[in-house]
């Protein structure tokens, strides 16, 4: 923990702050199972499953950062931490609304969510908070790589229902 504490105290944050954008996508619930007719049901199911994991991961990220917030001395870095938490909360909220449509349609979806919640709960129960933070850093890097791929491949959502395509584009933009 000493190295982490030293790093956080000596860091100066120079990047633009994450922005908490309060957007709503008004996803048509009746399209949850076939929102990407061009790519097909497997791609739709893949992203629907990924959406189940996202709010749980976002809350985990928030908890990991909050657990270390008191170590941050730099006022600009403190602002960045607050902005990150706000941005993650918006991501989680939008995917929770998305998931409600999925849960209403698929009896297995809530069971998968419960499994993911249990896994993240076990991580928090059995690992020290600095492991949560290192996991957050790794997963944020992974999602940024995925987001970059989404943004570099605009044809990925050609033929998709507009609202669903927009939530994925928005989330990709926010992750970068």
C-alpha cells in the first residue's frame, strides 16, 4: 500500500476530467431480442449479456475508487475521482434500464446477473481493496480497447435499431 499512497500523493492530474453526461436512450423494449437484425441474434445476445455485467462492474469500479479516495491529496485528481464516479454511475444507470427489458424477456438473464453479482461479491469479500483497484484499472483498460474498436468500426452497428446502436456508441465514446 505504501507505493500506491506515494504515487497518489505525488501525482498531478493533467488530463481532461471525465464528464457525467445525463443521457437517456429510450430503448424500445420490444426489440431487446432482435435489435441488431443485420448482425443477427448471436451478436445481439452477446451485447445483451455484456450489458448485464456492466452495471455490476461499474458499481465495483466506484467502490474500488471510493476505497482509495482518502489517499488522494491533489485537488485536481480529487476532481477527477469525483468525475469518474459520476460517469460510471451514469453508465450503470443506462445499462440497468437496458437490462430491465432483457430481464422481462429472458428468464435466464436475472440468473446470470445473480452469478456475476456473487462473483464480484466474493472478490470484494476475499481480496484487499487495492486488488479491487488494480482490477478496475485492468478492466477499464480492456473496455477502452473494446471501445476503440467499436468507434473505429462504424459499420459494426449498420442495420441495428438506432437506440440500441446509440447506447453502445455512447458507452464506447465515454470509455475512451
